[in-house]
C-alpha cells in the first residue's frame, strides 16, 4: 500500500471506511496469493493449492493492470485519459476500444442512477479541496460554477471519439477503474483455463471466479461501527464493490462536510455510512457502490427492484449499525454477522 500522500495522487480512491476481508472457504491445505501494487492498492489473485499450475497465468494477467492504469490515470501526462481531458473541449478525440467501451458503460450507469454516478465530478472535488486532501468550504457561487462543468450529458461519444460539449469538463475514472481492471484480469485468467480464483483490489473490490464448497467467503467490515463486521457473504461467479464515507472531511463551525460529493447538487452526500454491491460485472459493482453511497436507500431500492441480479447492502447513518439489504444476486449468499 502506498503512503497516503502518494495514494491521493493516483486518482483511484481507497474508500477506507468500508473494507472487505477475504476468508476463502474452499477445502485446501494451503493457498497461493499472487499480487502486485497498482492503482494505489494491492491487486491479488488467490488460488487454491490444487490450482498451483495456474500461477503463471495469474502473474501474466496481473501484468495487464499496468497498461490499464497507464491509460486511465489522471496523474500521468502520458495517459490516454489526460489526453482526452486536454483536447476534448476543442475537438473530438479518438480513443482506443477499451476506453470507449468503459465510457459507454459510465454513460449508461449515469442514466440508470439518475446522475448519482458521474465520472465528470472532478471540478467539484477540486472546488471543495478534496482532490489534494486540502478540504475547504467553498461559497455557493463557487459550487455552482463547478457544477456547470459537471454532468455526463456533456460528454459526447461518437465513432470511438470523445468530445466535451462544455469547457472545463474533466473525466476521472477512480470510482470504476479498479472494478474495470479486475474484470480484465478475470477475463485473462479465464482464457488460460482458470475456473476457481478470487481476485481483489485493495479493500474495496472483489471478483469471485467459481468457488468450491459453497463459494468464497468475504467479510464486510467498517471501522465506523462498533461490531466491525457488518455481514459475511459467500460469492460464486460474482463481483463485489464497496464504498464508504471515508476519513476525508472539512469541519466548519462544528459541522462536518464529507468528501463524497453528490454530483447532482455539488454538496456532500449524507445519510449512508457505507454501501456494498454484488453484481456479475466488477466494474458495475464498483460504480454502483459509489452511486448508492450518494443516492442513498431510495436509489438502491429502486435500482435493485428493476435489476434482478444486483444485491445492495447499505448502512444508514442513523445509529442502527445494521445494513439494509436490497435485491439479490444468484452468486451471493448472506451469512450471519
């Protein structure tokens, strides 16, 4: 794990108010963990001892993460995303197939969540000072000026091109990038014949491939609640993303303003301490955990009612310390806390 100062400069959020502890459930004498640092966290592939022949495949798959980070980070001048942010307000910018596919997914999730998930919210984070961990309370006029540069409807996707309809817009894929990378790693290890593996990125993103003996066991934990462990899950062929309110905030006259911002209002989101989502796709789980942290219980309930393969677990900021459960996923089973 990188030090906090370095981590903040990568553009990929740690979301440290909710973490996932992996406790594989398969019967095996030992486990093999192949890992490497990327995106300000530890990417890891866990294999059963009986699948030791797949170690080289896991290493090769993890090597792909460097290429993904090189393309998606906003803190390397050579990245494809930086090139888009610099030029797209002046002209359509051609991008590769992977980035274009990811942006199409971002646009669809923005629509499905009524704007709660929005990868154009960087101007708001900068306005509040959270981009560099220098939180401040901006004026209402500053917030409105930043909001004018925010909104996925301002991103025009053409034939593998990206153009901004308004000046001052920026893309930041930190709320979906880890899940997207896990999905690519999962694709690569499957292509090499791996049927059972647990892929993880830091304490916030997991992709379970297969899972013997009932599935892979994952504990949801939060330092903000006394019981620490919120729930235990068993996962088979499913992804889990987790987001928390975090430790970044600005305190003004005794009032705390958190760093998770609602792109629809420009103000910090409130009402939910943590959100975890199980979906089939790791990028979708990652993005929806952020959207539900912002949009709250109502959004999670509506979304899960219309998407039968999504499970959401939200801990409201009401002192109850018990997650609310919405929806279901065929690859997820809830256990006792």
